[in-house]
């Protein structure tokens, strides 16, 4: 039977609390970094729109309904963000050949170039931060984060 917070020993509970705290710090800093990187992509890009741009790059051609479901937001919210991305010249819409009412989204060439530059800068920043760590520690952090992300993905991201 799985242990719960109510039945965990004091030391175990402290360990879980430390993870929760550190994840909170990581998420706050990640949002700030996304806002910063978003401004590198385009000065008018909001932090949330940067994540949307990355997701479109990952799954293009993308449908807005799939993006809304992925981020757990309504169609109106996604539509507003997509409109801004299109007005900034970062994405383009094409009619969906399978559904005449829908559109498929992809990055424009400019959007892809801007995103690639920003992501390259972000990777260089991570490299600089972690350069003093042994490579094995960097691999361990990467594999543990992947394991955690897989776990939360399996749960349907109830806390995202």
C-alpha cells in the first residue's frame, strides 16, 4: 500500500516538503526565464505565448483545439494568444484539409529563426550554469526530471 503524507514518517515528510518547495522555486524561475526568452523572440511576446510558440514548433502542424487541451485553457484564451502570434508574424494558419472549419498552425520562417536563436541562447545559459557540474550529475538531473515529467504526465498534470 502506498504511503501518504498523513502516514509518512517525519523525515519522509520533510523530504517531500523539500521537493515541493524546490519545484515551486523552479517553476517561478522558469516562468521568469520564459518571459525573458519570449522577449528575445519578440519584444512584444508574453511569457505564456513563448510556451505556445514552442509547443507549435514541437507538434506542427497544430490545431488550436489540441493546443488548448494541452495547456488546459479555453478556446477563447488560445485564440487570443494565437492571434497575437500571427500578428507578430511568428505563426501562420492554413486551412485544415480534413476539416474545412479548422486551421492548422505552423511557425513562419521568421518565427522559426527567432525561436531557434532564443532557444540557442537558453541552452548556452544552461550550459554556463551547469558547466561546473560533473557531466554525470547533469545527466542525472535530466533523467530525474524526465522521470518526474512522465509521472506527472501520467497523472494528467493535475497541478500544472
